[in-house]
C-alpha cells in the first residue's frame, strides 16, 4: 500500500527512477507530475530561477513532507526581519560545509554569491569557515552556527554573549540556531538521497551579468 504522504485526491506523483535521471537515489518527480498546489509553488520558483531545483524534485515523492519543508524554509529564509537574507545564506553555507553536504553548499553557495555580489565568499566560507575574512558581525554569526552544527550541547551563555556583543539581537540569535537546525536535517536528507546539484547552480553569481 503506498505511503499516505504521496496521496492527494486519490492520485500519486509519478516517481522517475534514479536510473532514468541522476537526481536522487530514490527517484524524483517532475514538475508536471506534482500535486497541483506544489506544482504552482515550485513552478513560481522555476519561473524566477529558470530551472527546478533538484531538492524539490527529490522531496516531491513525499508531498506532505515537501509542503512542511517549504513552509519552514520560507519562514526562516524569506523573512524580512532579523538577519538579512545574505546572512541567512551565510549560515547555510557555513553549516552545510561543516556537514559535508555538496548539494546545499553548491545550491546555497550560488544564492550567497548572488545576495552578496561576491563571487568568492561562498567557496571561502564552505572550505575554511574559521579562517575566512569576515566582518565582526558575520564572524559572530558563523561561529555560533558552527558551534550549534558541530556540538550544540556545548553551547553556553558565554557564546550567546559573544553574539550579543557583536550586535546580534535575541531574534537574530534564534534565526542562526533555527536555520542551522533546519539545514542539519536538509544536509542529512541530501546525503540519504545522494542528491545531485543542478548544473545551473555552479556558475550563478560567479560571472558578470
């Protein structure tokens, strides 16, 4: 019996096997085969970027989980309050590098380059987050994110005080922690599925437009 998360109005997404297209080892769903609500939501992303990010094609085989992922992702990454959108991507790239997640480093590295208009920052942060030159505020964001990603049980008030001294508000500290936690899950799903980055991500933000 199929997983209930695949069902919507008695239908189930048409899952394409990994052998047909190298997106995920569990197969994927093309945009036109997604449930109507996801087709509209992901279609808007595709229209803006020019392609469908593979993470959505992979997660669409379990629509309920994709909806939940999108809701939490957008609540954290699209907020106009707290951290800037570039700072949010900085957290993702630093922690995804620490978690050895190729997909998220490549995909969010592209977004970080676009947000910052810096063609080098994503590579520097992903490969050496402790040594990369950053502003004091960015350094505090990255250091806090890396601690939560690597050893969250070691977090004490002292590390939070360091973040506060660098100018982070309580809500911005929460942003760092919540984004790190969400992408810890995302990184591990990417490992589970052997998720392949879209080729389009690799050049985004590197070349002058």
